[in-house]
C-alpha cells in the first residue's frame, strides 16, 4: 500500500464532489448540510492552482482513496505562508492507515510550496481526524464553542495548527 498524490484535473471534480458528499450526512466533518454539485464546487476548484494551492487526488494503484486540498488561510498577504488543509477519504476506505500515510507525505509537499504553517478546522465530534492531526504534531490553536448548528446539534470547531520549517 503506497499512496500517490497527483494533481487533480477537471475530470476529477465529480469524484471529489462524490467523496465530499459522503461526509455530509453524519454532520461531523463539514458544515454543509446538503449535498453539493459539481457546478457548486467549480469556482472552489478553479482557485486551486498546482503551484500554490493544489488539490491532490490520493491514489493507491489505480484506486482513488480520496483527495487533499491546500487553501488560502486568510486573504491578506501577511498570511501567504499559511495554508488550510482539508483531507477527505472515501468513506468505504477509512480505517486502513491512509490518513497517516498522507500526513507523512505532507512535509515534503509543504516545503515545495513554501508553506510554513498549516491550520485544520475540525469539529470536536470528529475524533478520528483530531487523533490523526495530534499524532502528527498539530496542537490546538483555537476553540470556537457551538459555532455550528448541524441539523439541531451544536458543534464546537477546533482549530489545529502546526509550524513547518522550510
């Protein structure tokens, strides 16, 4: 099992949307309450450029496991070396150590893109993601209590972060 990250192409967008939509019903991964369409995600996809804010498809041989994106943290120049990370795995393929393999590859990717800080926004109920990021040295940089109403259930948003040295 050796995962490969490859830059997402336009033809990957339906797969990205499908995997993303798998996470919506449990109300623990994303704040979207309803499935999104390819058209809904087109603008988001277009702002991700391989040379600065890439989206990578995560593959094991020919099988797509999920996707990873790096996005702008905050739209001001002083934050240009900080990025927000999102990782979404096909729900039928979780629990196989793929998240750890991805996180192990991340430092090399960040160095190539000149990012020195990474933030992740994770609901407090998403214990698997919290565990994964803590395992790789991320610390709590913020806690926003009850900021999301997920179909009648309040969720806290935990902001995890880590500095990387280039």
